[in-house]
């Protein structure tokens, strides 16, 4: 066997032994920060939600009973949450129900999502020092409902380069993640850099470059949480009826990325002077947050919202 062939086999074996998206249990906070947050590597934490009462309470039946009349909007159409969940429960992969269906007013449900697990802290977004208009288009916490075959309609990374946390409380969901540095293959929207122009992930004829990109699939099951570092492109597909809690995180390792995206958004919105001012202000604020967090700031186990 040639040396080239041997090297290729060794690389393949190493990749098989150490998948790009690991599944870990009982990892310490220090190891999580070193191995995943700082290196911006996705990971599934299989025991992250062990203290959440949501694992028992957040069933489709619970939401059909308690939030049946809550208004939701899905791809331009208005529904009631109860009727959407009923459709999703009756759906299958060949006949998916409307998706994504989200509930963003979650204040009454926070007790079931507490304590916030330590891997997702510290978090700066609730600080009064950050101008509120910065988060105008961002929902920091949402609950997603989906039935078999429901697919997220576009490829994206989370706005403002937040870290994303996907906490699965009911059912199974499959995520497709793309390795960093492949934007030239993802048809990035020129005005909205967090969004791909691809409107059908299966259409290889229309979007041939996408199918050359290195991607990885992982299934997240009830009780597990997927960490998506800032800037990781992803999409999702529901395998069963499921309920997912999605939230973001802003801390030291994605602060510069966040500031850069805020400045971009200010300029895109036609506010170049405000972009300079906000960028300078947030740039100075970063070291202050770093110092405060060294003494325990922004590490409360509740949601701060």
C-alpha cells in the first residue's frame, strides 16, 4: 500500500474515532469551555437538562391544553397553537404539518426551564448596559413545535453571531451542520449575511455548490442539548412530534463577532454614525464585562429576562 493510501486511511480512521460533533456526558464546565466553546466546536450534552421539570411537563398535550388559543404565525399564515399541534401530531414525513411553529412569550414557563445549566453561562444579553435596540429582531428564548417531516425553511446561523443552544424536551430532531469557512458554497444572502438564499436544500440542480459543502448530521433527543457556536450554519428536520427550547448566549468568546455584526446591521439600516458610536461603545464595554465575569457576574442560574 502506498504512503498516500495509508495516510488517507489513517485520516479516515481518526475521523471515525473522533466525530466532528461529539456526544458527551458529565463534562466539567472547564472542559466544556476549553474543548468546545473556545474552539467553536458543536457538541451534544446528553445530560444537560437533567434538572428541568420541562422534561416531564412540556408535552404536546400540555401545550394543547394550556395554550390552545395562543396566536401563532407560520410562513405568513395565522393559526392557533392548539390547532397546529393537532395537525403536527397527525402528520407524517410524507405529509408534514406547518413548521416552524414558535412560542416566544415564555415568561410563565421559565420555572420549568430553571436552573439554566452552567454551560450556557455567563450570558450578557440581559445587561442594562447594552442598548435594547440592538436586539430588536432577536428572540432570546423560543419554544418550537414540530411534527414528523417538518423542516426548517432555510439555512442560517443565529443572528448577531450569538451562540445557539437547542434544548430538546420532547421527541427527536435531526440537525444538519456545516463546517466553518464554506460560505462560498452556501449562497449567502448579500444583504443578510446570516441567511442563505437556498430555499430548497434538496434541489442539487439549482444549488449545486451547497452539495459540495462538508456537512454533518446529528440527532438530538429528549433531555439533550446541542451547542451551536456562533457562526455555525445549520438547519433542522423533525423526526417525531417534538418540543424544543432554543435560546442564545453572548459572552467573551463571541463578543467581538457580536460587535461586528451589530455595526454591520446599523450601517445596513442607514445609520453609519450610530454604527461608529455603538461599535466604539460596545468595544469598550467588552473588557468591563470580562472583568466583572471574572468575579462572577452574569452567572445567575435564572434567565434574566
